[in-house]
């Protein structure tokens, strides 16, 4: 095992090799290298990144990198030295902020803010540096890439546009071309920049093993598997668009008073109503109340919020139901693809929706039956079939209206597992047992029509190879 020496000087032979390579590549162009009083790792990295065409093998490094920021897209590319065997590395933080806990899998967060903290990703080595190229496919636009030296390595500190509005955090990449690894650290929006930098500046990296590069045959197999997966995904997307265009039969959308069921459970909507104030509801039955409290007026009515109106662009099919050639080409290329766009931001009023449901257990033995459902919205096609709306309304992340993202209930008349030992909306039921509960949802006042409920485990559209065999039905409020 070897640890990175962050105190050593730049060896003369490395310094000479870098200069020699630069002179050869630049064909006589005069280059002035800025000298830094930093470690060998950082000095070599700084020299290597100062050009775009340097060869890693020419200077005895594991890799050299090039990066480009264009139109908010960050792109990394790497020149790999295949003469040096990839290493396996472990990283140990030397500084964990006070009051933070670890999940044991690289996440460190405040004890009172689960999941929102610092993420230390698995170390990238020369076998998987190509995964860092995914930054260019991100839908989040880069604001700035600041250069620094952290933990003796060259660091890219990446910030994103509209960070306050969308609660984006910061990324830090630490590059060690002389040891052959890259470390990625992500600080969530609630992490102070100084805390994140201190975390990144106090890491111990240990080489604990080696890997082999894939053989030519293995490379071909990997490429074929990736191509096949992309082709499967494209076929799945095509089938989903056909489903949206043609719709589901009317009998798959079940009116109140009728039951939708699987072999294990069944659900019926008995009645429903919209109401303005939750003042009469038991606070302990909210999941959880503190999420709702900040959105309540003094009389228990809901405050307005700001939402984004997002429309899915689904006109990607030819008249025969096949994907248009230009769409298929983009999808098969593996490039990032988002079938939709934001129309505008707009204020929206919120109201409560109470739905009285009956759930019945049909399993042969006792079952944990989910009593929650997700709200979705449907349209009626000219052919009489029902399809799902191609529109979506999303709250700005900074507004933290989680119920609009999940579509799930926020209150139940008979909560379960209130001690935290199980899921709030699940109930242990014996075979043949039924239970009637009130569920309360929050919806936009101007979207109080064409509401359907999809109960957990009733429908599955993940594999459309068998058509709509996985669809048992959606309960609609009519």
C-alpha cells in the first residue's frame, strides 16, 4: 500500500519530462510554466492541464486530462496510460463536521437533516474515468469551475447556475494523475463552502489493490452489452409513447364505488371532497406535520406557492407508431435526452383533498398492505380511451413542497407504525380483512379535475414488452 506524499518536492526527472513533452507537442511555441510552491502531485497536474494534447505516457503519468466549459456544459476527456496498472483506492476523511453522522456508504450529514450533507463518491481510477464525462450530459448548467489546490492535488470546484433557486450544491473533483485516481465530493445546498473545502482538504488516500484493464474481447462484450441496453431503452420509450398516444381502455380507469385489485389487495374509493382548512385535522396524523406547518396560514388554509409548468414533448412518433428517425438517432447515440421543456413559472393556490377509501387484503396470509396512493392526471382521447396528461407542474425546489413532487398523501385518519418501526401508510392485515381510512392530499386549486389514484403495487408499467398486462387499474374521482 502506498499513500500520497503531499509534502514531497517535484522530482527533477518529472519536471524535465513535462518540459520535454510540452516542447515536443507545441513545436517550438514558447510556453511559460508558472511555478507553484505545492506538492509533486499538484505541480505535475498543473503542468499537464496547461495544455490539451499532452500524452500521459510521455511523462510517466497514469492519465492526462482536458476539460472544456461551453454553454453551461462541462466536458472532461482523458488520455490514459495503459502501461500503468489501475489501482484500487480507499479514502478516509480526516475532518467530519461537528454534529454530522455517516451512513457508512460515503454520505455525511447533520443528524437533524437526513441525507442532506456531503457525499464522498467511490474513487475513480483509470478503468472508469470515462464516467466523469457524464458531466457534459447533465441537465444542470455549470456556472463556474474554480481552480484550487486541495489535499495536495489540483482541484476543480464546480458551481451551478440558479443554485439558490433550485438548491444545487457544489462539486469538487481532486485529480491525481501521478497516482491514477480522481476523487469526487459533492456538498449539498445546505453545506457551507468553507466546511466543504475543509472536508476535501483533509483526506487520506490509500492504494489497497490493483485492477486489470479489460481485454480486447472483454471490451467488445462490454460495448455490445451497452449497445443492447440502449436499444432496449429505445424500444421501451417507443412503446411508452405508443401507450400515451393510443391510451388505455376505459375499463382500466375505475370509478368510485368500484374496486381495483390484485391477487394480494384491493382498493375502493367511497367518496371524496375538497376543503380549505386543515384546522380540524389531528396534527399527529400528518406525514410529517412540520413539512406542512410552514405552508399554513393562521386559519389552517394553505399558502400559495410558485410552480414551473412543464410540458412533455411526445410528438416523436411517425403515423405508423414508430419513432421518428431524428429522435431514434439521438437516443441510440447515448447522448442526454429530455423530452420536455419548461413553459413558465406561475403562482398557484393550494387546497386539501380528502379521499375515503376501503382497502382489503386478499393474500392467503397476513400482508403489509400499503394504504397510500399517488395522484396523477388523465385526459380522455377522441377514441374513448384514457391517457395520462403530458403536462406536469413542479414546485421550485427552494419552496420544498414535497407533496407536489411525490403526489402522495400527507395525512391518514388511522396512521400506522407511529413509533418509526415501519412505514406510516402501511398496515398489517390478515387475509380477508378490510379497513376504511381517510387520506388527505394537497392539490392545486386549478387542477381539481381528472384526478386518478395509483395505489402502491397495483400497476406496473416498467416493462411494456407484454403490453399493458401490468396495469390492473387506476381509481378516478368521478
